[in-house]
C-alpha cells in the first residue's frame, strides 16, 4: 500500500514534467494550468519528503530526478543579471506596460508611476475611451505626448504613448484583440518597432483563439529592425507558444535580469496563485539593465517596467 501511494504521488509530477519539457500542453485546462509550473517544483519536493517518510526509496529517487528537471527548467529565469547590447551601447529605452482591467485601473496612479519611472514608452492594455480621457486629464499628454491608441469599451482597447516621436504602423496578421504598433527612432539609436500586445486569455472556449493570437504576434527580426513588444501575453515562460515566439530572437526582460518569477497577475488577490503573464520582450540585440513590477490600484495586473539598452545607431 505504501509503495502504491508513493508512486501515485510521483506519476502526476512525471506527467507534468513530460508535458512541460516537450511543450505538449493542449486544450483546457492544461494550457492555463501549465502556468503554475514553478509551484509544481514545490510539489515535487513535497513528494520526495512523503516518499521518504513512507520508506519508498525508488519513488523518492524518481521524485528527486523530476524535481531537478523542474528546477533546471524554472531556475534560469531567476538567475540572470544586467546585460549589455550587441556591440557598442546606444541610448537607453525605458518601457512601461500596464493592463488597466477594463479601464478600471487608476489613471492618476498610472500617471504618477510614469512621472516616477520616466518611461520613454508606455504600453496600455484594456484602454477604454473614458480611461484615455482620464489619463490625459491626469497629465499624461504632457509627459508622453506621442500616441498610437485604439480605445475600445471593456477589454480590446490598446495603445502606445511615448515621449519620442511615433509613426503609426500596421502589425502583420490578424488577431482577436488589436495590437498597437508603431515605429520610433530614439536619438542616437536605431529605428525601433514597438508593439503593445494583449493576447486573448486561454479560457475554456478560447484556447484555440489564444494559440492563434500568440502565433500572429510579430516575431523578432534579427537581421532587420529592432523590435520590442510589451503587454499582457496571457502566457508564461512555461508555455511552449510563448517560448516559440521568444526563440525567434527576443529576450524576456524579466528573465534576463533574474526577475522572471515576479508575478504580474492577479494583483491584490490570493487566488488563483500568482503567475507571470505580462512581459517586455526585447530584441536579443538589446541589453537589459533593470526590471520591476508595480502595483496600480483598480487593476488585477501589476505593471511591468524595463530599462533597455539599444545598440548604437549604425550608418
């Protein structure tokens, strides 16, 4: 009986490892569940302890191997540090992104955060018409006068605000939620393509839409323009679809500096357990100097902030 109990605990951990290791998550509820992989590391450690107490050495050893695999998969995102760009360093680009929860997030708090962090670019998701007006009334128009915004009621609204000139552009592909896309040229730096991203969440009836949305998020262009994406991807680094996107030539700014386990959702709630679904993805040619998460009253997401170092402009 003790042997059966021990292996009944080990088998689910093993199945989870196989799914995560080979990117096999499909459908609901596996797609949203895989976001909790960092917590499964703790579960694997608990299984080791239980198997040891039951004096089932083989089961304990198997659980230990699985725990090591999970640690290898998860730990790197917490072990990074500031990085430099490829070649000579150019200007710094400070990027702030916030999902404002159907427009209920505090406009005053977001503008105050922008005053404190001094971003060059602000990506906003769930930007409603009333929130757009409130942001300007709170002073955002003076701080970040450039904009490419598409306010909409409730969830689909999205936008980019900046202190550097923006040229409106169209992102390739079609998606459920729009994507705000623009071209900027920071002084002394290369031309940069910027995107504010909001991927459909993987609810029970929307997993296929979630996957399709992630697959049309613009990939990196390693031999062309620098591309930087910020927003609510509704995916963690444990989702194969997000890893596929990053592998096109991005780095996750949080993971790059060792902050990849700082949760961004849900804010101010105990359940579900917090996960990291908001990201700044920077072209791998950029350096990352800083990353932080910031709470904003009224929204269930924490804002994310990254200070990037662009390569020097080449002529």
